[in-house]
């Protein structure tokens, strides 16, 4: 997480004497409130004055009560609210110079020279124009007597930082815009509900999702629900698409499927720029195939509802970064937009991003669809390539002669089934024979192995848990039986989807290679565990779903506390010794304290937290939320902390405790976990196929090198394969966690947002990056 410049000294004094205004503009997006809250609280923490601008640019033009100073308490209880609490409006006045003159006067009169704009590309372009004109606007105001020369001098330059709030994810340069993940949550809830009714009646459903000129929502929805077809504006179908679509639908029905799902982006077009509507698709299916077909247009449902955990954390992180970028700004700094790349906050020149975003539209208008796809960025292309692969219904008739086995190891995690489905289908597309192993390493030893077909995994993306069954058993005591089964079933490669046991079990298999030649086959691990404690990956499949479960529960608990007043809740989360879930849920839920194993605490720290909550109860915010990771300390148990808080809080607040338990492992996988699992499965099969060919000598496979047993992980910005032998050095085996964990750098933000006066880590700095070249770099095709 990028923080302030190391040369600045104390971040608490960075904003003294400065004023920041924050506004939300354009369409609303879930997570905007989290960003506003972070800007206000971090601004106040740095000593700056922070102002709300109500009703977007209209409020900036109208002034008066629309520009109000914000307080710490005024952003309380905002995190879980959808939309934008400070209001948004489309503003014609600001498009005129006269309107911008009024806006400039309103800012100068309050001494505001830092503006944080949360909105889409139109809103951000408006902000850049405002900044470019600033000195001429001031000169005109001084001349007309609107402001004094002294006021003009004090406000000689305007700093602008943008955050992109848009459910369409249509802004180039950022992986995710605020609101996109929440919109996907809404869409997937509806798709899952429709799937059950469609199966009952053998129906075809055509779903139209938002996105105007951007097909991101449609594409991710199609990946996450295994849709039969998707129409996106960036890549229109071939001219004979009607025949192809009908053939595809017929094949899936003949394969035993009882439903078809077709996703249409609202801006979908054909190669000649003619719109393809959901009604066009319905008419085609009914006319040609006679299928019972229904159209559902999701509309503004996608904008509504409470923000997902990801959007709250994204909004909070971007808000912190935006304040730092504003306070470090100089007259020479170009207006920038803070965004996310992988799990890193980055700063990008605002107008470069706007230009590339416009270039996409130009490319589509001119029929240069391949360029449009490239300009959308690496991640978008990668998703499109995986979708196209998975949508090929017919695996080749020529076989590769290789057999791959897939198994789940450890505790169940939502998204495992999506990874298995993708692994099986991509394996079949490569021409491999695919085997499913039931009950982990134990099943591999007992021969619980069967061939698995394309149709069998059809509806698996949206299912929680593990359809293959999973166990924590390690393979060491079964080497002989496992070797016999690898030989009997002719297995050439293993894809192991699971948590820490998958990692340690695979290390054991590598050790066993010295004795058992059959174990000399390529291995690939895909991390899947709610704890997110597998070395070599910043994220594990299942952690996002668990995080959303915890966050939703915290929302409900906070709501009940808001009714009773003066109440503190102590909640225990899962994760073993890994504090990821507790920390991230603390950020997403607005916790007052989060106890984890990685950050040691003592009785003095507990006392400080109790005193902090006592002070909080004197304000208008009369409730507290404390999270405790299950194994953070063997003596300071949840009961101990509950008893301590109850005793110390007597007469000031009362306490309740909740242990969330196994509900964190259950539930329907989130769009992120479905998509992540799908992409990981596809990438793992491509890698293992290459390794098998590399390790084949005279018709036999012999894989004994370190790089033939790898873990596929998300590292910063890309998916990478890392040899297990290297990851061994980076692991604390006693506590089952990696020695270094990226998310620990987010802990200070959590404390600052909870009003603790601590120093922000200033070691890492988000440099201004350029996207013009980056935008068209291609990730190697899967």
C-alpha cells in the first residue's frame, strides 16, 4: 500500500493549514461512501480541514450549504451503505466557464485548494479542465472583485486527484473501479436465482447487463456462471453468429443440460456496428429452435444494494492514497487518478487514462475491434481468451495421449468447484483424459478415481464446498498405494486444488520421488483456502467469499448495536494463525480493533483499546466492533477479551461476543472466487501440459527437477508459477503461514480509520506510472 513520501516526516502534520474538498459525480457506485469516509478521516488525521461537496459539481457551482465541513463522526455508519451519501448529480452548469467561475470562487472563499473527485471519465475530465483553467479563473475573479488579490495569491494552484467510481469498469489503467465488484455480486445473485427456475422448466434465459460501451460486467458474468454465449461490444461475433449460436445451444441440450444462459451487454453490436439486443436474441432462439425463452433486463438493480467487502476495501485504500497524493502535490504534478493494479495502489496521469479510454471507443467506432480489446488491458484480454476457450463445446477428436488427475485437499473453500470445472474442461480441450480423485490424497491412495466428462462439471461454477470431497490427510504414509494408483490409472500429471495441506502434501510427494519413480510426474498446486495462508500467492480461492460472509455478519451486528447504543461486539474469525480474514474484515466492517497473531499484543494494548472505546462512547457513535483471529494468542482468548472488556466497560458500555465458525467456509462463491478459480484452472492445465512434454523421454515421463512441482499464485499484478522448493524457504511451517504477508501493510490504515494516532508506514511510495504503453502489452495467451 503506497503511503506518503519518506522525506515528509510525520504524516500527522502533512495536511496542517490545508483544506480538501471531496465530491462524488456522475452515476453512483457502491463503495463510493467507503472512499468518502477514508478521505475525510485520513484528511483529518493529517491535520487538514475536509469539506463535503453535496450533489457533485452542481453543489460546487451552487455553494452555500452544499459545501460543508466534515467531522470524524459525520462519516460513521457509511461503510455499508450503497450509492453515495453526499449525493451526485449530472451538472450542465459546470460545463460552462461561468459555472466554473462560480465553483472556483466557492473554493477560494473557503481556502480549498485540494479537490478529490470520485466519478467516471466525464467527471474526471471536467476536473482536469477546471484545473487547467484555474489561474485564468482566479485572475478573472480578482478583476471582477469576486475575490481579493490576497485570496487569489493564497489559492494560486489547485491540486486534483481522481478515484474512478463506475460499475462498468470502463476506465483504462485500473483493474477494478469502485462499484464493479458489488455490481457483479448483484448480477450473480440474480443469475443463480434464474438458473434454478430455468432448470426446472428447461428454459433459455437471455440476460441483459449494464456496461454501455464496456463488456466487462457481461464477460465476467459469463465466466462466473458458465454462460453458453456472451455478446460484448469490444469483440462482436462473426457474421454467421446466428447459426453458430443455435448450434451451440443445441449441442448443450443434447449433452444433457436443461438450461441455456446467454449474456448480452447493453452496448452489444455486430461487426457492422448494428446493435444486438436481448429481444433480437430471444426472437432468434424461439424462431430457429422453438425453445421456451425468457428475457431479463437487470437495469438499475446492478447499481443498488450494499457494497461488497472488496469495494469497501478498495474505496478505503484509494481514499488514503488520494489524500496522500493531494498533500504531496505541487503545481508541477499532473492531475492523477489513484487506482488498483493487482493488489497494489498506483497513481496514473489522469488525462492519459481518459485518452486511452476514449481510444477504445474510437477503435470500436472504426471497426478496429482487436485494438479495442488490447486497449482494454491485459486482464480484460485474459478473461476473454479464457471464456472463448471454455465456450468451445467440442473437445478435439485427436487425443494427446496424456492423463491428468485433479483433486481437492484440505478444508472446503467456495470456488474450488469452479477451479475443478475449468481444469477438467480445458484439459479436455487439450485432448487429455481427465480423472477426478475423490477425498484428496486419501482417495488417491484408495483408488477413488474416475474419469470425468465435459457435461459432468457443467453447472459447477456456482456451487460452494467441494463436489470431489476433500480431506486434510497428508500423503507420506500412503506413498506405496499412491504410486500403484498413479501407475494403474496411467496418470501423467496432478493438479492439486487446496490450502496449506495441499502445499505440505505436495512437498512430501516431491520428497517421495527419490524412492518412488511413479511420483516423478509434474505437480501444480492451485491455492484454495478461506485462511489465505498459502505461501506464494497474495490471494487464495475462497478467501473472498469468507470475507464477504464475515462483513455481512458484522453489518448486521453493528445494526443491532446501533439500536441499543453503548454496546461493543467481540467477534472471532477463522484463519488459523493467519490474520488475513480478521484484518480485511476489520477494514471492510469498520472495526475499532483487530487482534491477530502476526502483530503481537499485550495487556497494555488491550487496556489502550478499552480506553479508546470508552472515549468513543462519549461521542455520537455509541457502538464498537472488535475482531479477533481464532489463534492470535493462546492466553488472550475470545472469552478472556470478552470478560476484560465487560469488566472495564461497566457502566459505560456492555459487551456481546460471536464466534462465526464454519459459516465462513460455506455459501455460494462470490464472482471473484468463481472467476479466479476459472482462470487459475485454465492456466494450470496449460502449464502442466507443457511440463509433461518437456519431461517426456522415449515415451516415458520423468519429472524430477524442482521446476516440475510448482504453485500457481497471484503475485502483485500477475499469475506466476513458483517451484515449491523455493516457497519452502518463505514458509513458517509451525504456524502454517508465509513469512512475509503483503496485507500487513494495510494494518495502519485500519487503525487510522478507527481514530488511533499512529504513524503511517512511509517506506513504499506509489510512483506516477504511465499507461499508454502498458495498456497495449499482451499477457501470453492461455
